[in-house]
C-alpha cells in the first residue's frame, strides 16, 4: 500500500489557546501508539484535507515531524457540530511489522438482477467490517459484487467475502449478512395495509344509510328554530277543520246550575195561655 506524506510541526500551544491555531489555518493534533510517547503536533488544514480524501481511515499517512517520519493511521477526527470543520485529529502510529485492527468500509458493486426485474430490494445491513492485518496489507475497502443476487432471499455473508485470508483476518462473525435481497412488500407491511383497508370499509359502512331506510329530509327553512310550531302533515289539516265543524260549540255557554228548592217554612204555633 502506498504511504501518503504529510508534513507536521510540533505544537507548543495547548488547551483553549488552540483557537488561535485554527484561525491561522492550522489543525491541532497528536500522535500516539503502542509503546510510543504522545507527540502534540499541528498540520495545515489545506494539506490535511487533500491527504484525508486519498487515505481515509485505512491508508497509511507518512507523518513527517521535524524531519522524522511516523507511519500513522488517521484514527479519528473531531469536527465542528455546525460547520463540519475539523477541530482536532488523532494519528495512530503503527509498527509496519505488527498487525493492527481497523474498520474497513464495504463497497457495493454491480446491480442485482432481482432489483432490475423489480422482484426484490437490495438490503445492506453492514457498511464496514473490522479486520486485523499488517498496516501495509490493509485494503482501502472491501468490494462486494451483488450482481449475482437473482431471487428474494439470496444473500452474501461475511464468509463469502472475496479477500486474501492469508493476510487479512476478519474479526466479525462469519454468518453476518453483508447484502441480501428482500421482499418488495414485507408481511408486516401487508398486515398494516389490510388493517387500514378494514378501517376504511368500516367507516364507509357506518356513514351509509341502512337498507330500505329513506334518508332523513332536511328541515324546512326556519323549522329548526327552537320553539317553532310543527306544521301538520298533508291531509291532516282538512281533517282537523271537519272535526271542528261537527263538534258542538260550548264556548261562551254557561251551564245553569239548578238551585235547590226552597223549603216552605210553617209558622211556629205559640202555646196557648191558660186562663
């Protein structure tokens, strides 16, 4: 693997004062490793951007500090949460004769025939995989050809990856699925769609009038007001008038009450006086 050069300088400004470095177009960083003393360095932002685009996190960066070269991997980058500008870099110094563990990105190549025929979807559960290898044997990525996936259920597992296993040891489970053809509509989605259709049918049945039942007529204008009199049905008005004509009028007549007969009172006889 090609080693990419990058110039760096030892850094004397530490702590919160590193803001002045960033304003000057420099990025604070440090170099660390196994049995390696930590070195505080600074690199030019423009130089680092170009190197990172080429090396990524798997390429070896030949970091030159005061004329001394340090083979390193870019272990992590701290970025600004808003601008995504790099704030700090961690360089991991490696021994070219010792194996290291790194995460290598998975690169999907080709197009599955199942997708072209529109009988399935391509699922990629993994986007990187951990390996152990010598720094010079670390690949930039692991390519996975999915063009042979023809049917729903076809899959590629870790054990199927096309890598040189004499130099690279995969740390992940060999049965992990890297790529798979899934159904266009899953059983879960079918159940959800059936439930939605049932709810819609139930709502439509509730809104429709019962069989044989006439829809309710809208009330006449002004008839819905509270306290309004209800107009008689057609034909009932004539019946009411006829009944009123035949019924004897009692209005205005007052029944005379029979007065009880007066009892004739006889004059009470006075007792005769004795002579």
